[in-house]
């Protein structure tokens, strides 16, 4: 029983270390991320199922350790976002909601924290920290964008509307 418990603890420690290293490999904002390993083994499995003489190419996942180059971004508005900061499942903000927000800010609305803006617009398409400034980038319909910046814990959010 003692050996079983030691083995279980050892496996747990290995998984935790792998998750921490995976987050670093993925340039993730998370502290624990196993997706690079999962993608790696998924890509290996795909290679095994292709016949050796096949010329068919399978795209590798952008989070895969096999693809160490920066991800190919389909949208130029995401070019400011560091690798690993883009949330692929987040959709664009409607143009009507963005214009309403723009008008409200012009009328004096101010946000104290980025979370307040997130409550209004939803999850940002990408968010990252650079030089002690947290930045959210929202993609808006019709090729527009909204950037929100907050320096440290200062209760002031700067909102920038791009292409409006």
C-alpha cells in the first residue's frame, strides 16, 4: 500500500510539473496547461494514420510543440496580441453595441476597472499584460476594434476605438 501511495504522489507531481511547463511552452496566461502535450500526441496520431506515400498535409495546431513559429493570425486586428493570448471561441462585438459604448464614453462614462468594461462588452478576443499595463482587444464587426488599457491597479481605464 505504501508503494502505491508513493507512486500516486509521484504521478501527480509529474502531471503538475508537465502542466506548468506546458503553460510556459504555450505562452499561456494560465499557470497550468496540458494542451501542448495533447495537441502533440493528437498530431502524432494523425501522422500515423496517413499512408507513408500520401502527399496530404494536415495542419498542426497553433498550440502544438510541433509548431514553434508564431501562430498565423487570420485577422490583422489581432497582430498586437502575443501568442497564447487570443481566445478563439470569442465572437465579435456587434457594431451597435460598440457605437452605444462609444457614445456613452463621449457623454462622460468612465470605467474604473477592465472587469467593468468586460461586464459591458463580454470576454475580449485577446488580453495580455505588457509593461505593467493590462490590455484587452475586442474585435468589432465591420473591421473595427476596441482597445482597453489599465496601468497596474490605477482605477482608470483608457478605451480606444479603432477604425470608427
